[in-house]
């Protein structure tokens, strides 16, 4: 197996050291890239897995079509990360207001993601659900990597999985993604007469 570990926020040098420390440097290749400008060929991957990142770019209505071009036919997309157990209708619940800020609107429920993906017809959604103890996993991870982030940890503790949790989605590619729109130039007058 080969893994192309693509990340925007962490340097490939740091990730390479992690790869070497895990003794998997013969099959894991760190890449620094933005998810909206990936350096891979069409139909490069058998599977694409997005962990704790898809919410930052995947809500774009056009993104799934873009990402699908990198899958081989039948290639699988798997997503796991922070999300909502249920969509928030109306104002943000009081117990989340001390942590919530405008960019949190990228968090959605598994049902929202299912609808978002189904509309495209690009994937056969095999799984769209939440992890039962997702809020605890989120809190435990936050406690280890950012123990001083008390607003987020307090929000997770106060919420206890009512709204905050982890979402999972899996689906193989069905349709051919639109890779480009064919264009052909035909010379015509810029101003057209009325006759």
C-alpha cells in the first residue's frame, strides 16, 4: 500500500519525521497541498480518506465533483471528523455560545452530508452516521493536543453529545466526474445588427 499524506497545515518535513518514527517511510509520502489544488493525476487513487478536515472544504457544492476525478472508477471516499449529531435550527444553543464562532457553520450532521452528496449522483453513499461516543473522542483529542483550549473542551463537556460529535461517510464513485468543459471558439462579430 502507498499513502500520499496530504496536509495544508503541517509541514511535510514534520510529517516525514512522524512517518520515519513509525517506520513506514517506504510507503507513506507527505505532501503539502491545499485540498482545492491537489497535485495528483486523474484516477490516481483507489481510495481517498479525509480525517478531521473535510468540513473545511467539502461543503462547497462543487468540491465532490473535483475530488472524484482523483478516484479510479469505483474508488472509495471515506470521511471522518467533527460534526453535529443533529442540525442546529435557529440560534446556537446557549451552552455552545461561548465557543461557537461564525466558521463553525461548516459543521453538519450525517443527514446533511448524505443529502449534500446524494444531490451530486457522484457517489453511492454506503455509510453516513455518527460515532456513538464521538463527542468524548473529540474532547479526549482536544485535551491531549490543546489542553489550554478550555472554551472548546468546556463546550464538549457541557454538550455531552447533544449536538457535537463525530460524523462518518463512505461511498464509492459512481459517475464520471466532469473534468473540463469543452470549448470551441468561433469568430463572430462583437456587435450584431438588428437585421
